[in-house]
């Protein structure tokens, strides 16, 4: 079952454009957009299972330089 989620990212100050550009290179990322507000970048991602979503967020996305923290919201289907 496919899992779609939005991942909200907080970056180090002044790095949101760079982080979004780097994240766009990752397989499974449909969009990575810098935003204003509480978060600095919002990602739209889709994986084939909850386990692969967890792996993508914790083992790939959170290892991108200049990311301070993430918050994931899974889309109800």
C-alpha cells in the first residue's frame, strides 16, 4: 500500500533554498519547497510502505546537511 506524507523541515538559518535543492535529488521526493512560517521547507513524499517511509525520513532526509528537525504528517487515504 502506497504511503503519501508531508514532511515539514526546520533548517539552519539561511540554508532553506540549499536544503530544498539537495532534497529534490532524493528518490521518492515529489516536491521540496522552501516556505515561510514555522517550518522552512515542506516535502511531499510517497513510498510503498510505512516502513520505507520511516527509513526514508530517518536514514536519508534527516542526514541532509543543515536540517535541524523534521515533522511528518501522513495523508489519510
